[in-house]
């Protein structure tokens, strides 16, 4: 910390030397700095003050803190010493001459959290020779709590090889594979650094295998990426490297499958478009659709899920309905028969959330338990076996679950304590337990807590923490983990490229 000491006349310096020789010590300011020596300095400071120290405003926006105000001195002072503190730490200081003036503080790289800002001012006396006395005993200070206005991450979604996040300002940013334009930035170039889709006012988003869909706050739906099966819903099968509007409105929720898309309207009806090779659109046909069609007979729906070739709907009464491919029992109706229209999963009630993997399905009940059915070749049902199940079985030893997700061959659960648990295929480290061993029972992701949302990608997993930082693990060949690298991770790493 810089000191401002007076260059005193000779007799004052001699007096100070005599005082020191007699065992005296210089006085110090309350903050530890030496006070000027001798009685002349005390006399110079007598009656001086910082008569005005005001704050016009201070803010912290996107890590850039700035503020300004005014000062004035009186009682013979003709300058001021100003120092600026954040959370008790000195950031900078300056001298300003005159009887009054303005102060200004600016600092970049300030963390996006609330801060306590303090400006301190001391009157100064500067003589005609430039000798200066800082009157440390006459300090005046002003304290202000600073609200941070920083863009944070509200949601994260994982596709086959690309990841998208929704920021608090309603914009969408993505990293990873981009051959079909699924990053939405007008190119087909892969990127390990987030790029913008150029959209605003977005409420939610979801990523399919190679396409992305976003819901705007006006109830319109926008999509981009692969469109070979009409999954963008714009009436064509042309891929789109920038967002295009889907011909549907009044939408409350969206979800994506591998090559199809679902939407729930505010009236509880369900609409679908894209691939229908397995009957995954639920309209009673196997005809793919390039524009939305209603799923008949399905009302009062509150949540949707979809993946490779089947679709899932959760009704307000806690029942689960499924349709599409059923080769591995992923519809949960006790058969392996394909269903072109929704059928109810028998014996399952009290469900509050659903998730769909490539060939399996998950449900979370209101008691915090998780139930699973379908393909189990990698242990993705979590019941301790690799036995296929045609009807729901409980994932044993797993309770207090608040969120579920599933993808190709693995499943993920978020507990109410903020810990993440996974099971199933682990050949890319997507379970986050530090190994590449498949697990038929849940294992905890290493060193990860405070999580509020999870999302399973094809062979990787993403998580959003309470501090709005994004974390990922597993396959990273196209940089989809957002850490700026293309290195596979068997344990969670922070997606620094998504850092708020």
C-alpha cells in the first residue's frame, strides 16, 4: 500500500529524530500507516475534513464493475486521498487536487456475485513546494452493497455430440459437432467454443441427436440442424444452419427424440413431427411428417420424453403413456409390439417425471423413487442385472430423487442433496465415477455436489450447479463438454467455456 509522507522542514525532522532517540515512536493511522511526524503536521490537519463524499451509482455487469461520485474538502485542505475496496480488499487508490471534484472506479474481471464496495477519503494539505500531508485521522467513508447483473446459465441440454445452454438473457449458445448445423450459428463448422444461435426471448430448449429446438416466450417454436426426416417442422427436409420457425403456436413444452420432435400445447394436447418409421409420432401411421400433427386421444399431458424411436407422455393424473418402437419393451406395456398410438403403462401411478433413453424408459414417482423398463444390456435399468424388462421395475437403493435423464445406454438421477448418480453403459466415462466400467446399479459421480439439473447425452453427461456453473464428463471428441478440449473425461470437469 503506497504511503504519502510529508517532506517536513528541517527543524521538524530534527524534533522527530530527538523523539525517536528518547524512545518515542511515530504515531500510526488506524489502518497501520505512519502518521506524519511533529506538531506542525497535526496543526495542518486540524480542522480539515472531507465535507462531501457522495455516490452517484455503482454497478457490476458481466464482471465489469464501475461507479462514480463526488467529493469535497474543507478547513484548509486542498486535495483528497481516495481508496476503493471490494469486500474488504483494497483494489486501487488515487490523489486528487482541488477543493472538490469527482471520483470514478472501474475494474474488470470482478466475479458475478454480490459485493460490498467501500470508498474511503482523507483530506490532504499540499504546500507550494509540493510537500503533502495526508490527514489520516480525518477519514470519511461510504459503503454500498452492489448487485451483480451477470448473464448466468439457466438450462443445459445434451445431444449426440453437441451441447446447448440457455442463458438468463434468453439466448442459446452451443458447442460440439456441427455437421448438420445443429449449433445454429449459420455454419457447419464444429466448435469447442460456444457460438450463438442468434435467438432471444427463449424459455426452454432441447437437443436431439443432430438438431436443436427452442421454445420462445410467445409460444412459438424454433429449430435448426439436421432435417432429413422433417424433424425441424418447417415443411421441408433441408438441413438448417440457422433457426427456422416451426408451424405451431401456443406451445408450453418441447422435447426431442433422435429424429423427431414433440410439443405440448397449453391446452394439454400433444403434437409431433419428423421421423415416423417406428410410429413414434403416435398419429396411427408410419408416415413421417414435415409439419406438426396432433397425437390423437392424448389430453391433460404435463410432460414429454422421447429418444431414438419411441415417445413418452405423462398425464396430470400421474399415468404414463407410450408409443412407437417396442422391440426391447421400452413402452412398458408387457409386450414387444410396436404401437402407432399411445398405450398406458400398466401398474404405474403417482409419476411426476419421465425420461427416455435409446431403447429404455425411466419414470420418477412422487415419493422420490425411480422406475425403469426396456433394454438392459448395459445395466441401464439399474436393477443390478442386465435382464430386459417389459414392465417397470424399481431401481433399488435409489431414493430422494428430484430429476432424471437418460440417453443411449446410460441413465442419470439427481438426488435432493445435489449429488448425481448414474448407471448403465460407461465405455466413454459417462457415469463420472472415474472408470469406464459399465454399472448395473447406481454409482455416484466423483466430487460433484450442489447440482440442480442434469442431462444425459449420447455417451456423456452434463450438469448445472447451483452457482450456475456447467460441468461435464464422458465423450468429448467434438468438444461437447465445453471445457475447450477434446479429451475424454471419466470424472466431472468444469465447462469453463460456458462460465457465466
